[in-house]
C-alpha cells in the first residue's frame, strides 16, 4: 500500500469511526496504533501507520491525539477527525 493509499485508508477509517461515534482511545500511542492497525489490516506496517498519523496531524485533519482529560491521572491517546479532516475524507478519490 503506497503512502497516499494509506493516508486515504486512514482517513476513511477515521471517518467511519466518527460517523458511528467510535474514536480510537488507548492508554499509549503504541496501543492506539495497534488498534488502528487492526482496523486497517495486517498488511500495513505500524511504522507506516505512525507516519500517516503524523501526516494527517500536520495537515490539521486530526486533533492532537495526546490528551489529559480533567481529573485524569495520566494522558491517553485519542484519535479523531477535525472538521477539516471530515471534509478531506469526504473528497472523491481518483
């Protein structure tokens, strides 16, 4: 899977989760990438997924995944689309 195809698959996965209100929430980044990897399929290396997450974060398509909710004792990893990311995910692909 090339980088553009992975980015598209990542966006589509995140959009589907946003539609059914099921964001990826994990205790660590590694656990979050494992969850995302399970949803994208076994053929996608975790390093490639991590790079795609960095790219969509830099593009403003996802919120910063590291969160410290009020009253929490430690951070957790929460991946969800921004409004810009929803627009990008809905764009027709060639």
